[in-house]
């Protein structure tokens, strides 16, 4: 009854609204305020990670005297450019446990934020075109099962059932022998994830400063005391660096040498097609992955460009490489038009794992090295970095990702498990 009544009154409200003379602009995120002189916490980078950290600090730790400084527009960095693969089937135990928690946070994110992030858990299939690939998938599947995620090796017949459109033969060149099936894998709408965190953090009083670039630092002893920006200098109790592709550069500015190299990563989408593929499909051998978006477009991605560069220009050779891979996997796409192509700047570490936790400075925390794989970690990194800042203690889940692992030779090699599948 109640619902019925509410349903009937809606059009009248709409009509009244429509007949009103002036309409106040509705803002999900408050306009950028003036910068104050000091904040308890300053977050460098208004991408998904920085915004998620602001959300968890303000909602779970009672800290809302926070400024998020974003040099461009909200989540316009890699958060806006990624292809939204979410999965947890990595190779090393610390990574699987970390991404398992990350994936589980996506499962409840829309309810948590009261904002539809369109999480679609449809499973990810990575194809094996060689015996060596099958062997490495067996290892990953066993590691995954051990850590309690859904990961299993499947044979060629099951590949055909899961994805009837895939070309199984390639004239003998890249014959599909089987694959790694990860039923937990999925996608979510990247902008919605960032907006959801931003909106809820702003409701708690977090200030989001767009077009505010950090240009330098002031250090006293072992503490970062000042941040210089294009809008003035501010002080902060704690600082979180979550600057995506610029993490290496910002680290340098802060006097911290991070083992990060920048490579462009490109992707593209086709014109919309009728829904035909309800899984995420990837091939490490072909350096290509395909996923059909909720709009019907086929999102096509692959590995990074082969050279270091800080640039977001897309290139013809990469378009050709991605198109070649896509056509080998699904030759019937040959007449489909490419609508858009774009690039992001990735921050790649030597072991293809992120750097999270303490820095050599007491009040300066790192959330860096997210390379081609950090969207799926948006929630867990934000949540656990917020815990780190609030308590001053790095949680066990993040300890293996410490910067010092490079000094201790305790690398977490995820290169093979990251590859084209991100
Ligand atoms: C083409 C492509 C495909 C990808 N696909 C996937 C995928 O399928 N799955 C996956 O998990 N990951 C994927 N990634 C990686 C993923 O996008 C990133 O790891 C993730 O978005 C990182 O989020 P972030 O918030 O740390 O960084 P960002 O979203 O880049 O945010 C950092 C922000 O910091 C700001 N900033 C930089 N310098 C300054 C400064 N001096 N002052 C103030 N602000 C500054 C930037 O403007 C930026 O908005 C992909 C990346 C690309 C480029």
C-alpha cells in the first residue's frame, strides 16, 4: 500500500518541479572550496584509491578533516581509463588474500555506498594455448583453491561451453587447449565507484579539491610538514600519496625513490553489439582481452606499450595489435567499427605488485605501484590504507606489499598472473 501511494505521488512532484521557475543546480559533489591552512589528513590524488581512503577514514575512523587534492578532475586519471576487470586469481598467497578481500568489497559496494556501481560478477576465462600455459594455470588454480577463491583449470570443451564464440583453432597456430576459469571475476562501473566514494565522503565533510596540484613539499626532520600546491601551501598531520601514474614523480618530489617505471597502457571499444558474451575473456599469449560492456560495446585491452613514456596518446601500432588479437579470438568481429581508443599512464613495479604502507617519512603513507591492475583494489586499498593512517599501524594484509620488500629481496612476483588479464 505504502509503496503504491508513493508511486502515485511521484509524477505530481515531478510536475511541480518542472513548473518551478528556477532550478537550483543539483550537486553530488560540493564545489571546490577555498584551501584551508591545515588538515588532519591530506590525500594526494582524487582517483578511486584516494577517494576510497577518504570514505573509509570519514565513515569508519571518525576522521573527516580531510582534503583530497586532485590536479585535474575527479577520478580523471587511470580510474576513468581502466577496463574494470575485477578478479582475485593471482599467483602468490599474499596477493590472492588481498584481492580476495578486494573482490568481496565489490560484492557489497552498491549497498555500502547507496550508489549503483553496476558490479557484474560473470566470471573470467583466461585461455591456454600451450602446455606451459596449462601447467602455470594448474599452479594458479591450486593456489587459488588453497586461499578459498573459485579458480579451476578447464578443458577445451568447457571453454567452448563457457564462450561458444571463441575461435578454438587459429589454423593450428594458437589452438586453445583449455583455460583458467575464475567464477568470482567480474566488472563494475569505474566512474560510479569513484563518484560513490566521493559523494559519501563529501557528506561527512571531506573536502575534494579539484584542479589542485601538489607541486612540492616541505620536510622537517623525518616529517612532511608542508605541501605546496598551485593554490597555496598547506600543512597536514598525515599524508597519503595515491597519485596513480604520477606516483614515481611525486615520490621523487618527496625525496623517496620508488622502484616504479611508467608505461602507457591502451584500450579501445567497438560500436555496440547485441549481447553475446557474458564472461570476461583473455589470452596471455595473444596479449589481448575482450569484455562486452553493459552498453554492448566490446572493450578490447592488452599489455602495456613496449617503451617507457609518460603520455596518454593512443597509437596506431597498439590499435593494430589489439585488433589483431581480438580478430584471432573472434574473427567474426572483422567488420565491427572501433569507436574510441585511449591510454593511461601506468606505474609499474619490478614484481608487478603494489607498494602500500609506510614510507621513510613518519607521517607520509604510500598507495602506489598499481600499474595495470589497481582498479580491482580500489575498495580494499582505500579501506586498509585508511586503517593504517587512523591507527598508525600497517595491517597484516598489507605487510607483504611494503616498500622495504625490494631491499629484503622479498618480491611478490605477479608478472605472469598479471599479464594481459590485469
Ligand atoms: C587502459 C587501462 C586499463 C586498465 N585496466 C584495468 C583493469 O581491467 N583492472 C584493474 O584492476 N586495473 C586496470 N587498470 C589499472 C587501474 O586503472 C589503476 O591501477 C587504478 O585506476 C589506480 O587508481 P588510483 O586511484 O590509484 O589512480 P588514478 O585513478 O590515476 O588517480 C590518481 C590521481 O592523482 C592525480 N594526481 C597526479 N599527480 C598529482 C599531483 N601532483 N597533485 C594532485 N593530484 C595528482 C591524477 O590526476 C589522478 O586523478 C587499467 C589502467 C589503464 C590505463
